[in-house]
């Protein structure tokens, strides 16, 4: 058994959801390898995702020059590199550092076959479990505690900051998405909110604010609070944590909601849960147009439907029953610290 400290470097440069999905590796490595020192390297833009994680001993950020980062990493003298990104930059880093490394299998061939020919060669394995395979040689096993997301105290949103109509119980709806084919059109978002028929907080970035405003104008202030662009990422996470349940497109906030142990109604368009990125270790319902033969058309999404009809979202059935709202379930009281 390892008795001397072991220094690990974990690499994952982007994006929000992908970084959140690495948190079981971070936690299990730190807790299960005696004396493990865990460093995490990502882009500066994602600092808020990792800054409060107590299982990370040091955070290192990629700047404008890869050479500067490599110099900083070389000075740390790592024992092992865990590559959870496995792209050109991380391969250069591994080569230049010359340290033993384990790399995440991206299954690009299997994804290509699935997207291009709809051949289901993808293993029935969540991406988190594929990440964890990189640390199995160190005796690390999945502790089955799910994802982590730690909200700093300064970013906890007080209920008094919300409109009076939304201070008691509300549904959170993350309306954003990196690509348009992963988002419902605004008209269908309005239809979905009508179906929910409960106070809703819309979450997203500044780029989603206009869509949020259209939804608010269509449905009124008593039903809709448009929080898009008004809160930073951690504050948005705080609102997710306080919600009764969460609706989300296939995006980073969906994985944050899973980390906060919320029930998630996940909405799927051009991508599918079979790609292994569905909500992890939390209760969830998938909303998708399953009979559609052209799905998935991409592993990450497009700006517009390549066939022009966008049936995956335009004809997506809203066939769910929100029994949680009828039962009067309240918001989560989960701790934001490392205890589980």
C-alpha cells in the first residue's frame, strides 16, 4: 500500500458540465489514496467551478501561452498525470512533462458510428464511470456519492432577493445551451412553462436574457422570473439548490443540478442520453423525441438543424406529470460543504 505522498495532476480544460463531471475522480482520488496531493488544471474562465472544491489542493489555470503553463507544471514535479480531456494540448503537456499518465478514452470512433450511422456501439456507461477508470490502477473505486458542487458563502442567493411571487417555492428552468439544436425554440419554451404552470426562475447567461424576456412577457411576472444574466454561475447554482425541481437542456447547469441532488427533467434535442452525459446519481426524467430516426445528429450540437425541420425540439412531447408540485415538496437543504 502506498505510504508516501503522491502528487497528482488532473487535466480538464473545459467546459462547465465536463468539469463538474470530473468531481468524483477528484474526491475519490483525494479520499482513497493515502497522502494524495491533488492539483487541477483548467481554463481561467472556469475558476468559479473549482475554486471552492475542498478536495483540490492547488488550482492551476491555462492562460494565453501553453508554454508558460508547461513551465509552471514542470516546477511542481508531479508523480502522475490524470488526463480527463485527452486533446492535442493535453497530449503536448504529457509529452513535455514526461511523467506517467492515464488518459480518458473519448470513444471517438464509437461516437462517430453512433452519430453518423446510428450504430449503438457506445458502452452503456456514464462518462463519469469512464473518467474513474483512469484512477482504478491506484486502487480507487467509485464511492457512489455522485457529483460535487460547492457554492461559496458569498454567492448564496437570499430568498428576499427574488420577487415575492417566487420566494416560497419555485421550479428552476435552465434555458441556455452551447448550441441552438440543444435548446427548445422560444415558442416551445413558452409552451413548456405553461405546462409546468408554477412559479419558474429562468436561468442562463447574458446571451439567454432576450429569450427569457420573451417568455416573461408571454406569461407574466407571477409565473416567470427572468434571472438570465443577472447572477453569476455560483449564484445560479444557489438558485438551483433552492428550487423544488429543475428543467434543463443538455447543458452545464443540468450537471450542477445533479450535483446538488435535484430531480432533473432533462430536455434532449440533437444529442441523446446514450452518449453518456445524462444527469448522474440523481433522480431524472428524460424529455426527448425518441422515435425520430435522425437523432443524434451530433455529439455536441449545431447552430441549426442540418435537415431544416428541427423535429427533435419542435415535436418534442411534453408528456410528464409534476407530482412533486402536487405533493408540496420543498427545496433541498443539502449542505454546500464536503460532508455527505
